């Protein structure tokens, strides 16, 4: 009986430790990140506007220009499904593609895929 109690306590402590490790990625307003290179030609987790919307607003639709830009978090929102959605703007005060000032991103997925990198 003592073996079962020790095994139960050990398994509960492992589950608790695993839960603490996954929740350590926190983001706050004012954090600075760098936009990394996407895995494919388009960004999946940073919600840049489509090319036709950029062109309609007088911008230049070149996603490669976004690579290496420093961005600042302006808002953090926790959604009902547990994901963290952030709004980011350029650190130098410019516009993305000369047309949009703020874009949204899924924080956890963008960090794990390398689209956002911490500075």
C-alpha cells in the first residue's frame, strides 16, 4: 500500500511540474521582439494583411521587408480558447508596408515557429 501512495504522489508532482513549465512564457505590454523569417513564403501566426489590402491603402506588398524589424507589444488579450493574442507595432514608429500601423499575432505559435524572436 505504501508503494501505491508513493507512486501516486510522484506522478502528481510530475504533472504539476510539467504544468508549471508550459505556462512560463508570459508577454506584457511594452516587450520588444524582432520579426523573424517565416517557415514558408507567408507568415502564418502574424496576421499581416493580404496583398490586395496593402495595395489599396497605397502600400508596397513585400513581406520580406518585415524580416528583422523590431516591434513593440501594444496590447495583450487572452482568448477563450486559451491562446494569447497580441497587437504589435514597429518600434521606430513607422508603418508595416507603408500602410498599416498595428497588426495582430498569436503569441505562443509565433514564438515557437520563429516568426517572433525575443530580444
